[in-house]
C-alpha cells in the first residue's frame, strides 16, 4: 500500500521534513494500492527532478531552501518514502523494488506549477538510492554535499546523548550496504566509541560519494560544505547550471543576501548566520577537544589505509 499525504504548497515551509513526525496529523492521508497509483499517475504532469544527497549536518537544508524559488523550482525535504525504499533495496535489490522507486520518483516529480523543476533532498539514511535514482531518471542530476569529519563530530556533540545515538544509527545503516570492508569482527565493532562509529559512518558515505562520482560523471557535482558556506553565490551558480535552472546572477545574489542565509535552516524563526554557526562549533570543540582530535586522527588513518579520498570536490576539474 502507498500512503499519500496532502500538504498544500504554502504549508511546506513550516515543516522541517516530510515525515509523520512533522505532519502531526495536520494533513489528510489516503492509502491506495501501488498498482492503482501507477495506472493513474501515467497522465499526471511530469517535470525535471534533481537531488541533493548529503552526509548530514552539512548545509543540505540550507541549500534546498536557497534553491526553492517560486515559478522556477520547488524543494522537497527528506520525504519518508525514500528512506523506506532505501531500506527495501538494502534487503532485496530486485526489479519489484526498483519499480517501486520509479513510481515514487514519478510521483515526486510532479511539478507544483508550470515549468517548475523539483529538487529533492533525501535523508542521508536514503543515500543507498543515489545511483538507482539516477538510473531510474536518466535526465536527473545530483549534488553530493559533504562536510569534513570534524564538522560532523561537532554538530553531533551539540545534540548530546541523542546525537551520539544517531551516530550509531548512521553506522548501522551505512554498514548494511557499503562496499567498504573494514574487516572488523563483532567484538571490534561493539567496542567502538560513539564518535568512532559516527566517523566510520561518515567515511562509508564519503567512499560511496566517490563511487557515485566515478559512475555518474558529469551528472553529479561534489560540493564541500565549507566551500558552500564560504562562497554561496558561486556554489549556487554551479548547482543551477548542473540542474539547468533559470537562475541568473541577480537572482542568486538576492537569495544569498536574503533571509535564507540569515536564519537557521531548520528553525526559521532563529537568527543563524556564519557568526552563530562558528560560535556553536567553537563551543563544541572546546568542550570535547581531546575526544574530537583523537577520533579525527584515527579516522584519517583508517581512510588512508582504505584509500578513501576525503576531499573529492577538490579533485574535480576546474578546482
């Protein structure tokens, strides 16, 4: 069965993500058999659909909001269905699940307005879908947005115990399908600290992004979040070219100098520019400096041993 949730366009801005946790029964739902939906969607409008895959806490929500321009683009924030489909493909990568993915992408690609492109930011727990999604939609393009491991560690440490639990969930998710084999036994895995597990989860994602880039070539753009935050106009121009969006220099300057970059990407009522972000990271670094430093050095050594490139965007032509 396929559950559809009807969220009016003007209500999307108030939702952090497109998930039951954030719908809170405020929107109507309808359940249909997937076969019934597939037969009906054939005549529905279709349009370009592109993706922002990411390693988490690296500015992906900010990038999506920046690219949400009425009349030109519409952004979809972490639809739950993509996590479900990612998990299905982990369990069984067969034609029936690939067909489910094609149907989901066909539904998500329906434009809200004439001539609009859809940009989807899946949860990083759905990163398993990156290559299958690009295979399913040959005209689609994807940004692969990542941070360095130190930034991710600081972001998670700000969230206390729940952040550490999330880090272990990331490790478990990525380990269930990665092609990167650390050779750890059950006991070695069990005794990893929370931050070590998180760092390995990040490393598996970085390895995966390298695989995607080698396979998809110029259909993807690797972006270091530090470059995005330091040079947002340049980065958005690169993304607009990749996605073939009609955003000129004037439009991009208006985005960069507008409210999007002055507010917290997930809590729009909170002022949160570069200074606030730097202060947050500085506080986390000061409180956990020794642990962060040890884990950073350790995972960099693991990456060197496994030959995983930690700065893939820097290797792109033109950089």
